[in-house]
C-alpha cells in the first residue's frame, strides 16, 4: 500500500470540504468550498447589523475628533499672550484749600479801679 502524496484531499470527517494531508497525517488545515465561504461571510456580515448605526457612530466619532482638534488649535493660539496695554487709572488731584481764619474776640482787660477817698 502506498501513502498518498502531501496535498488537499476530501476531508474524511466532512466530505463536502477538503483537508490537507502532510504525507503522514491529516493536519488541521481545512478548505471550504466557495459557496460555503460566501454563505459564512454573508452570515457574519449580517450579524453586525447593516443599519444606520455604523454611520451614526462614525459621524459621532468624527464630530468628537473635530471638536478636540478645534479645542487644541484654539488653546495653542491662547498660549502666546497678546500685548494689550494695561489700563491705568486716571488720577485727578483736586485740592481745595480753604483757609478760614477766624479771629477769636479778645476780652479787653480793664485794670481794676480803686474807690477814691
């Protein structure tokens, strides 16, 4: 009895598929017919859902990224301080000097009079 050459042969466990024979034993490598591969891919793609949700999620992610970029760009613009003049208070000095000179009345001093003889 001769051993078959290494290669792809009908899978002994599932005759609809092929399995690789390495010359001494069956490997775990299996080949699926094209019709079965297409059915498997179609089933897996439907499992993820082909609705509007992937687009909605993509748009939301894109919006968040754009907001982050805009924030970073505006923060970079704020890092260089602008040289605007600092407002100085206006000082007006109004000095009103009123000098009031009041004279206090003095009481005349009269020498005491002595009674005469």
